[in-house]
C-alpha cells in the first residue's frame, strides 16, 4: 500500500492507495462554529468517490457524498430518506451543485490528484523489493544468512569472503531509501512512501535504480558460481576456504570478524525501515529517517575509509589468495590416477576449475595491490600493525 501526500489549500492530504487500486484518505479534523469536532474521510468504492463526515458529539449525525467519474453526484445525511441525486452531471468548470458545491469541488479536486498519481504508475513496490533484495544479498556476501544472524558468530563456510566486494559497492552506494521507504504495516501490507519528484516518470526511476539491480546481479552471480564449484574444489582441497581463524591467526580473524559485522550494521542502519522494531532495538539502530545524500556518503566514508578497514580487506584478500594458490597447485599436480579424477572429474572439469581459480587469484592480487597503495599513501608506518604480506606477481606467473 502506498502513501501519496499532496497539498490541498492549507492542508497536507495523505492518501493510502492499495495495490488493487483501493483508496482511503483521512481528512484533517474540521471544527464547527460551535466547537463540534467533525471527522471526515474519502474512500473509493463501487458507487464512486465517497466523502463521509461524522460529528464526535452527535452520534446520529452523518453526511455522505458520492461522485462518479462520469459526473453523477449523489448524497445522503441523517435527515434524508435514501440517497439524493443531482439532476445533471457535476461540472467542475461550471460548478452546479448548489449548497453542496464546496464539498463537491473538494471531492472532485482530491479525486483528480489521486487519479493523476495513479496514472504515473510509479514503481514504488518494485523499488522497495529491490531494496530488500539488496540488503539480503549484501548480508549473504558478508556471511550472514539473515538480518538476525548479524548478531551471531560469522560463518564463512560457503567460501564467499565478500567483504572487499561489499565495501567496494558501498563506495558507489545509491540510497534508494530516499526515494521509497516503509512507514510500517497496514494490516499485512507494507505501507510505502514514494518521494519521487512530481515530474519523475516510472522509466526515469527504474533507470536511476538500475545500478543497484546490476550490483545485486553481480553479487548473486558471484555467490552462485562459488556455490556450484565449492563441492568440487573441496574434493581436491578438503579445507579450501575453511578454518580461517586457525589459518590466518586468531588476532587477524577477530579483527576481520569485527569489521565484517560493522559493515553489516552499517547496511542495517542505512535500511532501518526494513527492520522490525525488535530488530532495531536488538542492534541499537535508531528509527528510520530520510537523510541527505551527502550525509549518507559521509556515514559510509567514516566507516570504511580507515586503516582498520584497509587491514581487514587485506586479511580477507590474502587468505582467499593463499587458499586459491594452494588449490591451483593441487589441481596442476593432479594425475589421471588421483582420486578426484576417479570420482568423476574429467580433464575438462579440472581446466574449468583451474580457469575459475586463476581468475580469483588475479582479482585478489589486484585488490591487495590497491590496499597496499592506500596503506603506503595514507597510513603511517609507525602506527601500523604487522603488515599482511604483499602478494607478488611471481606467484601468478608460476601457476599459469
């Protein structure tokens, strides 16, 4: 369900529009000349657009007005017997509803605002689903299966090790929450607010969100490729991309795990409206608030542009590189009589896996080189912990 806001006179009108086209509007409270409080609403029903007014201190009072798209105007109140009809169609250019004219014009104008918004067919729900998918996929890249799993121990048994990729993606982050965000629930439906400019089209919004979809596709392809090859690779190297804590050292693992969790928490903060109230409380995240783009970029930069994150990315890249290096060496040493080949591997399978792992080697090597350049340029040597070793081009040359 979408919330569409627009100004009418001195009031801000909020219309709730369901996926099926249903419309419900709570009008601002109106005060009568004698201090009576009138509660009023507009809904779209089979009879047309219906305006309803009731009086708090007089439960017998009511007034209804219906306006169809063909101009047929009707009304009823607590004094009439049945529904009354206007003799000719209502004409907003030549108001002809007599004493009911002000109400008829208001009902017509508000219904037109809603209909014009509906005609724009903005991709509000598509953008919201895209935001949820991005958060889910980015967390999986980091090693978390769900939002709630962020509070648990990191599990990298799937071998994604996607911190570097997710951080690279955050440097180009497009904050779609500034465009579409959740106001909570309306029954079982998400209550969504679209902040698109009045002249923004469906096509323009989808084009703006295209880089986010492309990043999701990239992450999904990355994880699918790793998942499809992982079982095969572990037949050759059983502990491939496992037991990072023991292999990299407890100190490096703790530092790495901490930074991965911090990135996950940042993702949750940027998408706080996607969390339940219980989840926001659990992670100490403030309720969602639309923020300027520059503030979002500063929040991201303050977290990831630091020596500590440079180090964490290097730890991940080096570990993944060394695991790939060992796997490549084992694959190159395989002989037809070796058990993996006897278990159904063909020479073509080995070539395919070797090609995939060499590609990973090159990507990790490039990433480590970038991290090393950043370290030398921005971080002083005297306050640097023991550096992770720099990977050498010679290693790649030796395995090709």
